């Protein structure tokens, strides 16, 4: 059911101010330009060194969506302005892992919470979810605030290395 739903040609999750749609070629350039070192500072991934590598990521995301394993959506304003992306991994699990990033100009406007709440509602309607797993670096107060505002409960804290070799100081939250 979930795999079929996320692979519909017109798949879109709408909120009062946003649209969440699977990544497509139309989002490639703004995604590449906005996924900067500042945005990824406290995340596992690094900015893409080239637009070709960003395109390869888009193709992998599409393949994982088709398999029903992962969903990466562009977060768009009603005028189709690209604001960032939201993703869920391990979709066949009752505990999918979720994440979101917004470009600098879209932060602090409540978009992240609105997008995540809609994402959660969609998944709960399509699939048995016990809770969502969300990680936030302890040096990123906005991300921690988001987790808590969504009802996240801190489970543990640990350190990990980003794709670029930077030390991340992560807090792991469960969001029911």
C-alpha cells in the first residue's frame, strides 16, 4: 500500500503553505545550489561537489522510492519555490528514520514543523508506524527545538563521523 502510494505519478502531500513532492529534475539546480556547507554543517551528508553528483543522488532516491524503501521530497512553496527537502528511510520498518533541511532563507518560518507533521500524517495513514527516528546534532538548537515541538523524546546521545570526516554530536529522538 505505501509503495503504491508514494509511486503515484501525481504524488503530493499538501499543507496550508507547502507541497511535498518527490525530487525531480526541476528541483536539481536549486537543491544543488542550496545544499551548502552551512546547511550540512551538522548532518551526515556533505554538499555535492558537482551537479552530476547531485543528479546521481536524485536517481538513487528515485530508485529507492520505486522499491518502497525511501522517500525524498522537495519542500515547495505554493508558487513552486524550492525550500528544501524532507526524507524518510527504512519505510518498511515500523520505525522509519526522518530528516529535513531548509535553505537559509526558508528557516525560522515554521515550514520544517509543518512539513514534518504532514509527512508523519501521510505515513501513519499508509503504514503501521510505532515511532519516527530523528537525529539532531546538539550544536543545532533549531533542529533540537523541532524534534521537541513534534513530541520527540530523547533516547540517547552519541558521536558519529559525517561523510566529510567531521565529528557529529548527535541526539537521537523518538517521535510518536
